[in-house]
C-alpha cells in the first residue's frame, strides 16, 4: 500500500542508517510534521509549464541556437506531462520525440547512487567502510585516500578531483574526506568498481538487473543497445551535429559477438578490450571508459521521469530502496553554502523554506537538469542537445516552479 507523503516523513522520524548513525527524521530533514504540516502550503511544488510559456519556448530556443529539448513532469509519483520541441539532428531535421535517446551526462549519477544505496540496504556495501578495503588497484592513495568511503563519494566530499586527465596523475584527496565539497566524477567511477567487486558483476549487467529493467526503463543503458539506432539525439555546439557514439557501438558489437556473458564485462575486461581496440598499452582513463556510472547513461525523457517517480514518491518496496534509506539520501551530508548542500547522490537546495533535490548534466553539447520536490512528490527533468541548453533549461524550471532557483547561480 502506498504511503502518503506525511506518513513517509513521519515514518522516517525515528529511523537511522549507517554506522555513522545518520538521522533521517523529518525534523532533521527540515520538513514540518503533524498539525504544522497540515497547515503548510506546498510552495515548492513542481507543475507543468503553462501554455503561455510553451508558446514562447520555440523563440527562446531560436535565440539560444538550441536545436531540441525534451521535458517531463512527475506529480504525485506519476509521470503526468511531457513536451518535446525541435530537432534531434539539426542537419537531418529529425524531430525530438518520446522515443529519442539522450545522453543524460551527470544525471546518471543519481541512478547509480540509487543502486549503491540498495546494496547498503542489503548489507553488501557499507557507507562508512574505507573503499580501499574493497578495491586497492588504481585506488586513491596516501593516508587521506585510505579514509574515503561510499558516503564521501556519494556526497562529493571525498576530496578527489573531478577527473584525472593523464596517466600517472596523482589520485589523492585535496583535503580530509568528509570535511568539504569537491565534485568528483572519478570518485563515482571508483565506487562503481567497488560495486562490481562486491557483487561479482559488471556494471552494465548489474544496473540493468537491479534498477533499469525492474523500473521499466527499457530504453536506458550505460553502454549501447541495438534499439538506439535511429533514436540517438546528436549534440550541437552552435553548429553541425556531434556524434560521440563510435566507441560505444564498437564495444557493444564486440560484447555481442564475444559469447562472454554481459555480467562478466567489468572494468578490467572492458579496459583491456578498449586498449586493444585503440592500440594503446594502457586502458583509457576513467573519464573515457564506457560504461561509466558517472557520465555514460543513455535514456529517454520518459524513462528518466519514471525513475524520478520512484524518487519523488517512494513506496519502499522492491525495486525501490527502503524508506529510511530514501530519507537518508535526501539529508545533507556536506554543505556548499547556506543554500546548497549535497546528500547521498543528490544536490540539495534549501531556499525560502523549501527543499529540492537537483542535479545538472553537462557533456559539452548536451546540457540537462533535474529537480525534485520530495514533500509534494513532484519532479521535472529537462534534456537538451546544445551547448546553450542550460540557459533554456533554467527558463523551463522557473516556469515549472514559479520561482528562481538558487542552484542555477552555482552551476
């Protein structure tokens, strides 16, 4: 039976998660309970942009030289609205549709975080156990590197740089893990390797098994799928379409022909294969690896909105993470400033008494944004295929929330 929003909040009030004793109560999360909750108006609720705004959207896109955009809104835990505008490929004039497959960029981090927290629920991954106890090869080094945990990675407080750009570069934290915020995609990739080691399963097979397929996200992959042909959304840098799928396609074809089960294609096997294909002595650096928990998710607007429906309106039954863990996910772990913090996988914005979860995605010629208002069970995702897309995405989010969002000042 589905819990009401207030029941979920109050159920979390006395729960705790992890060795560090993370409280997940509604009061700790900044949400009112009881009579105060009943009286309170949900001013942060996300709704579909109105027709007046949608009438201006083509003009905004023309000014920004943005070829295409896809938007979906979740309300009450259901995908209630979607809108598609423009072209997937500006030269070919193929339209953006519900079937279009976008690179989610960093919005894939939230899906991976959800998988990782499910493993915590099952006692297979410990939030506060040093990750070097799982994987020591090409792991963070030094006394501080030995302290990094899954909690630090998911909250971007590991101290690791975003990505290493050359072989031999130091892989060390810049500060005591857990004390400051520093965004790190490579931290997520390292945690992905730890998850592979814990489960004995390659990441693509694992995420398909535990999250994507059970949630009905059948058009989503961190690798490539044969059905992606003809559905791919090209990126645009104010010019000709860009296509960066060649390495994915080639690796996918190799895996399909190999006879080796997908579950056995982990970081080590894929790294060796990519080195062979690229005629290199070493595997690519993590930023160029596929699948990549931090950056390589391909998905549709509808699929990602389906994922958001589980985040925004949790029931706590399979394939979802348990309710106390969901509440812990939404609790600040490290502060960025007085308005912004980071939880277990999600950015957190506390503004004018409202808490929103959020994340931006930036793969150059693709810019994306997601925002969730847990208290009302509403959410929005915006995918774009141009380097100016974030400017239009901000206008969309403003129209959907009827307010400026502090997160855009920081991104």
